[in-house]
């Protein structure tokens, strides 16, 4: 658990530091970068805690996807002419692209393993 949190936070901090040092932000680090960075760190911590306490290892992957999405979006915003809205899309969209199909597969497996009984018991 600690390793996943450390790697994800390191990805975020290295990306922000790299952009600030290379002069990508001429007028200083924008407030939205700080706000989305805090949101991404919270996302990483919450998914990592859920993975640890619930014993679901794929939540670590979701946490890392959120961190990579946020760092990638910030690098794209700083180096290209993309809008700030890519932060939200990358931070939540990248994990969602993985979560939704995974959830559909797990739900279909659950429904096949535990079908509804043919006869209902009236209580």
C-alpha cells in the first residue's frame, strides 16, 4: 500500500516540479494545477486505502491511473496548446476507461455465479 501511494505521489510531484523548473509556467504555477494536484493526491490515497482495507488489488491500479492521467494532462497543458479541461478528463476519464469494462465483466460473472432462484419464497 505504501509503495503504491509513494509511487503515485512521486509521479505527481516529479511532473509538477519538472514543469515548474523547465519554465513551462512563465507567470508561476497556476492555481488550477495546485487544486487538481491536491484532488489527484486525494484520489490516490483513497483508492490505495480502499485497496488495502478491502483487499482488492486492482484499486492500486486505479490509483496509479489517476495519478498518471493528471500528470500527463498537466504535461500536455504545459507543452501544447490544449485547454485546462483536459485535467478533469484525464484524471477521471483514464481510470473510468478501465473501471467500466472491468465492472461489467465482474458483474456478469457475479450474475452467472449467483442467479436468482426460480421460485420465490413469500414471507
